[in-house]
């Protein structure tokens, strides 16, 4: 296993407590709030790669587990990530199934976090990502997030899916690098490059 890097979730998908919030996360296109739900650690690894690339691009990133995430407070970019369960966002029932297969069971997740948001989201841009097992019948949590976010006034959320090779993973080859490249595109768009 590679050494743990600052800003990355550990192998269980847990985001270290010291990395959960940055104090100065408001009112800059380079301030990013990233909310993540992960059961087997794959979505957390993608989030870690995205956060590292965003930081390399000069962003201040608050990487927070969904069950402890605050509402957006004017960040320039809000990123939301979740695994795909049963062609959709994880639910309490699907999280229990993941736990029974050896995964971590968050108390709540992205679906509850989005449902609790105010009608109008206080953020500059919103982007979502999910991990998927591939194939046209696998569905996508990112697609479901986009639909749910429309109810909160988000009309143009960018979305991206990253492939895992089965329920517990691992991620497909090259997916972490692709996540980093996508993060670079998000930074470039935020600063108007």
C-alpha cells in the first residue's frame, strides 16, 4: 500500500479529522468545498486525487465526509462525490448492504446532505462525481445528484464518473490520474484560463 499522503482518505475511505474543514473557505473561486461519501474507499481515493490536484492548482480545499458536511457558504466551487449503489445514490439500505460486504457504513450520505440543503445553493459552481462499475446498465450516482441539485437551483453542474472493477474495487487503471486531470480543468475554468 502506498504511504498516506496529506489530503487523501485512508484505505477505509475515512477522511482524517484534521482535513475536514478549512477556516477560510468563503468567497473565492479558489475556495472549494468537497463533500464525499465512500463505503469501500474508492470514491474517497478519487476525492483525494481531485483535492491534491486542486491544491496544486492553488485552491484551498475543505474535504468533508457527507455525514459531517456543512451547507455551502459561498465557496467558488462545491464538489460532491458518491459511489453508485443500485444504479443510484446510496441509501440507508444500500449502505447496510455495503457494510455486510465489508464496507464502511456512513450514518448519512450525499442523498441526505442534498435533501437538507436550502432551496437556493450558496456556491459559485457545482460539480459532481461518482464511482461506477461500468456498463450501460450500472447507472450513475452523479446523474442522480445532478437531478436532485436542480431542485436547489443548480442548473449546470458538471459531472464525471470514475470506473471501479467491482463493488469493493479497486479503481480501474488510470482513474486517479484522470481525476487529477479533471480537477485541473475545474481550476482552469474557475480562474478563467
